[in-house]
């Protein structure tokens, strides 16, 4: 998910979140000065070797036999993190294939977590559903997957989450877990969890933490909050980051009390709150700051993924766009990818699976659209891949759908894939100007689908607002102040618009009692 120019960044950070891959200018993946800019004229035609080496996929659907994925399991080997990408956010086939691969890795290789390119707080809510069955995943997705994340609100993701819950019902002692690793939004429950921990374990910090967190905690819908955060003055955004950073520093400096696990989770929640605030503290009118912000976001996603892996001890599948999961950037506007950070930290413990396709239909918004809503999503037909592109050659393999371990591919294939070529990377908007990808340096395994189909859109719940904060760390006064309806006057004359909420509350009773309060020596503060 990322946009094309600093002008678009200045207008809205959301375009960056939504369409990472829509890059107006690009350079060869890997960035080496000697990398060819066009199709190689010396490498042998890779098609005969591709034809022999490609492993056919029986289906991209998650049900049925998984025997055709055994070679994929061999390619994954002992990798702890497997990033399975997508070449378009709004395609059902990439999500169902990832679901199928997850099912195989859970059942055959002991994987136990799925981490998605979604906000950390969204992941916590879905993880709670997986572990306890409490809550409605369709409603959670409706409330969480808005604006830049609206294409995650799909039937395919809901089916995967329900499959994970069904697995947990059958295996209560060995459950699957779900996490989000992104930092565009921190839900109110993160603030509540940090404050609750402070109240229990560090009560002397409670007044300071309560005051520092007053204001940043979101109360409207996810989409409304992100829109407001994006348009806030830069000084206000930086002040928010300063406050969240102070909370993190206060909590991190304290020794563990209670259980180490509780403290570690509280610090991580405070870290994510600070990550969100710092993302919006960049000056998006400065092209240099834009690139720094993009690198920061991908680094944060890698940080959160590694934290989850180490805290749970799980092998995990990481889902996101190709452009984030590649181990080399496909555009100068994204100087550092999540996949590159993971490769540096984990070495061969991270394996990148890149996806491509020949033709099809996707759901997306119009190019450059800011602050997208459901009504902006349309079906777009994607024409067959053009000659000279990565997909044009991959689509000539006779198998409709297939995959290949690039590390063991024949020499002719590796030589051809070592050249940077145009490749379609469709984010939230369409059409994409186009990235250039040196696939051999960007992925370990490639999966190619001949034709893709649009994602199954879900109806949005009526409110689509997340639950408000349930904790009142400073006592009831802040809540009372927020909920109180000030009367215009206590006199019986004049307009009656100010007591209108009282009329709605009273309903239609036969008798209404209105009491009097004894005089107080001093007014309430």
C-alpha cells in the first residue's frame, strides 16, 4: 500500500497507506547501478526451463487435498516467518491461496500464528475472538477495516478467520493466533490496557499517564479518526507523539511487577500507541520526510512481527502486499521494505513468497483517491500482461496456476529473473503506474496465477464505529464532562432547544419526577 508523489502525501497520508505500489517513478529492484533497465538480450529464453521446473497448483481454494503444496513445504524448510504476498489488494484468489497455504503450514509444519498488514488493535480484537469465541468477527472487520484498509473487509478474510476459530474449537490446547502489525491507528482498548496495567502495578504513575493520554485516544470510527489525524496541524501531531513517547519511557523504565508477561504486553501496547503517533509526526510536504516515513512504517511492521514471533514462540505466516514483503524495494519511494528488515534480522528464518498474475478483475478505487469509502470501490478489468513484463513470460507456462522455488531454479530462469522488469503491483487504487521488480532478489518463491477474480465484498454494519473506551482512568469526571448536556438557563422563559435531550430520554411517561438538590457550600470543580 503506497502512493506516488510527495504532493499526494501532503494531501493525505492515507493515499500512502492505501496504495504503496502506485509509483510514478521507479528504479531497478535491488538498486545496483549495473542492473539492466530492460529485458536481457544475453540470457537464454527461460520458458523451456520454467516449464520443467514449475510446480502446478491444483487449486487456489483453501479446501480439499493439500498434496500439491508439499514442494512448497520443502522450499519453506525451517523458516520461522513466511511472508505470502499479493499483487493486488482487491483480489479473492491471492487471499484464498494464502488461506490454503496457511492451512497446509498449520496442519503439516506446525505454524500457529497469522500476522496481517492491519492495525495492531484490530489484530487484538480478532485474536480475542479466535481464543474465546467472544465477539462477532464480521462486526469487528466492519469496524476495523475502513479507509486505507477497506479492501480487507472481504468474504475471503472472514472465511479464513472463521476457519481459524473452528480449528481452535477442535484444538483448545494448541490454538491459532492472529496479529496486526501496522501503525496507522491505535484503538481505544490499547490505551485502556496500558492504563489498567499502570493502575495495578505502578499506581504512582497513574496521574501522569492519565494526563498524557488525555486527547490522543480515538473515539470516532477508524476512518474518521485517521482522516482527522492526517489533516491535523503538524505541531499538534508532533505534540501528540511527544506525549505518547513520555508514557512509553515512563513505563519502560519501571521494573517488572506482577507477571513479566503482563508487563511485556503493556509495554508493547504503549509502543504501538507511540508508533502511531510518530507516523503522523512526519512532515508530508517534505519529499525527504515522505521517504523516511515510508521506511519507518515498514520498519515498525517488521518490529511488531518479530515481537509477536518471539513472544509467542510461533512460526507464522505474514500477509501483506508484495511491495512490503519483498526483500528488495521495487520503487525509490519505498527505500526500505519490511521484508528487507526481516531478512536482515532473521536471515534465512524469513522466506518471501511473491505473487503474480496474467489477467483478471480486481476491486479498487480510482487512482489517487483520498480517504476512500465503500462507495468508491469499483471493479476494474486488468488486461493480459504486456510483452516485456515479468508476468508476460510467467503466464506462458502451460500450467494455469503454479509455483517455483527461485533459489533452486535452473540457471536460465535465474538469469532472466535477475533482470529488473515491469511488474504490476496494484494497491488500493487503479491503475498502477507500475513497479520494476528483479524477482530473484525480491522473493524466494514465486506463485503465478493465470487469472484472478475480485474479492467478495461484505456489507458494512450500520454504525461501523468501534466500541468507546471502557476505562475511566481519572475517575468519572472526564466521562461526565463529555456526556453532560449544558442547559442554556434555569429560567422558565426562552427557547427549549437545550432540554431536548431530556425529552428524548424521558420518552412518554405518565408521571415525571423532577427533584431538587440542597445548596452546596461550593460548586463542583
